[in-house]
C-alpha cells in the first residue's frame, strides 16, 4: 500500500500534560461546576484542559490557540478538533469558570494532594503579596500606607 499523504504534528509534552490533567480530573471538576450545555461539542472542562496544555507546551494568545491545536497533536491526544478551540469558545469557557475559580483551584489542589500523595503537613500558602497595574508616582502616594512599587510579587505555596 502506498502512502498518499503525511501529516506532521508536534507532540512534545502533550501526552504527559494530558495524563496529569486526567489524573487531576480537571475537566470533570470544571464540568461539575460549569456544565457546558447539551448542545456543546466540547465541554468547558475539555476546553480548559486544552488551554492548560497550551500554557504548558507552547503558550499562545487566545486568538492563536486554534493554530497551536492544528500544529500540535491536540486532536490525537485530547480528542478535540482544533476548530473547536477558537478564541470565542475559549472566552466562553473562561467566562464560565471565572466566578468559580476558588472552588475549581481548591478541588484540583485537593485532588492533587490525594492523587500524588503530597504531604501538606508543612505547607503554607503565602497570600501577603498583590499586584497593581498603572502609574503610581511616589509623590502622589500617602506615606501613612504601603506604597506601590515596581517588581514582581512573590506569591504561592512554600514548603
């Protein structure tokens, strides 16, 4: 039998990302909180999993995620046709999860603790930093309060 066409796609770490996302049940957690509707071709959870995989493998602006999905083996690994990951669909999924981010993050975190046997006896979540955007001249800031400065805040879990 002769080969009539060859399709070449990047695989990279997609299978690894997909396995971790499945073990964490990201799609299931998102879909439980934000059902996508009976007529949706892909659920919000599936879209969010693909978006996380994009962020981990080759981050792209939302308008380029569909192109990423065409060049990478997203359909083969996640079973999602690239055309279903257009920027409008991504935005709808992000809008749907926005009010539920704390619940989703907490559920995924709890799942990770159980799934991977993470010892949290000495874990501390540092919530002392914040980010601000805009111009804040020093002379216009009240000296009785903390002042805004440039730099990247340090946030996250520490063990």
